[in-house]
């Protein structure tokens, strides 16, 4: 079943979370807008959208939700399969710990290794077939 809510449509191959593997999102620049977009995407898609999880620091994701006054529970996960099971109830976060506190709008090079590690993990998950490609 494809989603037709403006975020996806015919030919995009986006299906409901019950029938597909989850999408793995990497954190991007921790001091950027990506965490906010991810939280808002979860709020929009949690009931009907394609399940996803983010490779990020769960503490930072929870703090961002709080600062933005978004009611988004965070659930740390260890496997991609857990994302599908928990997606409706909480945003699944596969932990990749940040080395330094995040100040929005001020990138910190101490967190660069976490960003790279998130990308590496997502690549391995895609290669193994555990997540959507």
C-alpha cells in the first residue's frame, strides 16, 4: 500500500511500515536542523508512514524534542527490526553517542567522528539488507 499524503506518491516505492524494512536516517550535522525535521517527520508519519529510525545520540534527540516542545518519546534500539515494532509509540534511535554537547547553529568538530560512524553503520545495515535501500 503506497502513501499518498504529499510526502510520497505513485512510483516512489514508499509503503506502510507493516510490510517493509525501516529506513535508516543518519544524524547529519548535530547542530543543524536535521534533528528537528526528523522529530516532526515522526510526528507526521508515526501512524501511517514508512517506519524509520535515526542513528543519533538518544540524549540529544530527547533534548531537542524538549527544547522544541514536541511530545516525542525516544526509544533507543539495538536492531533495525526494533524500529518497526516501536515506531508508532516512540521515535526509534540507534545510539551513536556524541563526543561534545550540541549548541544549535554552532558545529563542533569533536562530533565529526559520530557523524561519520552513523553513516558507516547505516551503510552496513543497507548492505546486509536489514534496512530499506
